[in-house]
């Protein structure tokens, strides 16, 4: 009992000092936390605005909005600059310099991506997407071969001239008006003719002597 009584004052003093120390730590933390949070908030908001701007600019590349998304994205960029300056003037100046240097580069890259997209081709060409060059060449060759085949079938057929052939004009064969070329010289209008050959995707005709 005596030893316990002698120890109690020391134990009470130790507990009091410990509680007081904990209280001071909590008080110090409570004082510093708002300052830290307030100092970091502008930076956090700046990066949030940057993220919003990037998302809006990316969506604008593929979703036509009449420039509305791009406008909101530009406002978000301005908001990020304001947040950087609220944090610190030097940070704001550095962010401004970065935007000036890298902004045009990012804009050029975005334009190249947009220009190669089907949406851009559709808008620029009025809804007609440019075909692959090799495929277009194959189709052109196929059309030329088909026309040649149709004209070859006219060889040996007879008709009459609608206009004077000097040496090119118009003839009528099987009720169809067809561009034709005189084999030699010129041929008067309303003259009986006969198809003798096909040259350069055009028929050659010869006057039929009476």
C-alpha cells in the first residue's frame, strides 16, 4: 500500500504530461491541415481542368458539336491557368510558357488525327470518302474495259451520221446517239455509215457508198 501511494504522484504526472502532449499534437495538426489543403487545392483544380480540356478536345475530334466542346475545353484551359496563378505566380508563368510552346504542337497533332478520320473526309468531300488509290485504279480500269467491250460489239454495224464528222461528230446506231470519228477525211450529216474499228475508247466509222 505504501509503495503504491508513493508511485501514484509520479504516475499521475506522467499521464498528465502524455495527455497534454497528445493534445498539443492534435492542435498543431488541426492548425497545419487547412493550410496544406488550401495550398494544394489550386494545383489539384488546375490538373482537373487540364484533364477536362483534354477529354473535351479528344471527343471534339470524332463528335461534331459545332465547336461547342472545343469552346468548353478552351475555357477549361483558361481555368487551369487561373488555378496555377492562384497557387503561385511563378507556377502560373511556367504553365503559361508550357501552353504557348506545346499548345500549337498538340493542336497540329490533333488536326492530323482528325484529318485522317472518316468523319473529316466525309465533311471535306461532302459525304464521299476518298477510296484507296489502288482500289480506285482497279475500278477505273474495269470501267474502261467494259466500255471497250461494248464498243467492240458495234464493229460491223451500220447507222447514219447526225452531225458532220470533221473528223469527230455524232452518229446514230441501233437508235443510240454515239460519239464517233471518221476513218478518213470528213463525213457529211445524214450519211449512211458503218463501224470499222474502235480506237482510244471511240468508234471509227466509214461512209457507205451508194
